[in-house]
C-alpha cells in the first residue's frame, strides 16, 4: 500500500517534456523518455491537457504547409497515373499535372477534415506525439500505427475515426472533381489506400525527422554553419540578439 501510495503521488511530467514529445521525438533525451515511461505506467496517472480548438486548427495548418505533403501528393498522382494506364477509359487521358492537381486537392482537404473538422466534432486529438521507445522498430511501428490509433480529448486511446472519415470525405471530393468518364469505384479505393500508406510514411518521417536533421547538422562544415547563422541574423536580427547573453 505504501509503495502504491508513493507511485500515485508521483509528479506528472512537465509541460516542456510533453511539448517536446509533440512532433519532436528524436530530440527527446533518454532521461526524458524514461520519465515518460515511468509516468505512463502509474495506475492513476493524470490526463494531459486537452487540445484547444486553436491547437487543432494549428495541427491542420502544420499538416497543410508541410513540405512532405508535396512529395506524398506526387506519389499519389503517380499511382493514379499508373492505374489509369492499366485500365483504359474512353475520352482524353488526363496529364500528370491534372492528376497532381486532383491529388493535391484530395490531400489538402484530407488534412482539413482529418486534422481539424472531424477531431473537433468527435473530440479527438489530431496531434502526433513521439514514441518513448528506445528501438528503431518500436518507434517505426508506433509511428505507422498512429494512423489507426489516436487519443481523445481526455487522453484515452481511441480508434482514429476522425482520420478515416477525413480520408473518405477527401476521396469523395477528389472523385467528384474529376470528369464523369474518369471516375471509378476501383480508382476511389486505390486513392484511399494510397493516402493511408503515404500518411503512415509521413508519420515515420515525423518520428525520425528531428534526429536526421540533428545528425546532418552535426556533420555540416563550419563555413556552411556560419553562412546559415549570417542569413538567420539578417532575417531575424531581434531573435538572434535576444538569445545572446548580456555582456558578450
């Protein structure tokens, strides 16, 4: 009983640690990962702060502005192109640019519905939280599985209903956008599967991206770092000066 009482009275992780785990998995130190693992194992661990509407909208904005989206759209457009070449349909064949536009509309609408609208209606948290696992496979599996599993606003695990509804809605919009002779049930299912696969890959990049950037920056030549610092200073002089301690 005494041990249980001591565990239940343990302090929850700091807000800075929870913020660090959000979209920043590879920058989390080993001590912080151990702290999160110990906290999650507590029987009466308090729930995290539920996301506000502004935070859910910001999750949509971050997703829509991510450069990874452009690569995923290109993959989706290429898959659509190959599928249409295999199944010849009457009428003029759309160009890759036209298919890219359709895939972009589908991806951006999927981000809006899956990251903001449906999470707001269903009270689910659309944000990605980095894994606390130490192994590569553990982190990769966790990242890919976040497509299927999410948290509600109280912190409990739930099926990621808002995401799947968002993808279904966006696929319906993209299908309706195309000419009637280019629409097909198989094409819609193919688009649905491709979107899920590309989003799982984006989650994996979110998980390992900070660590990759950290490794690249560690091996960047000094003169390149100096050029980067000079450019940053010219663009954001007040921010850089604010970081410089007084007296230096």
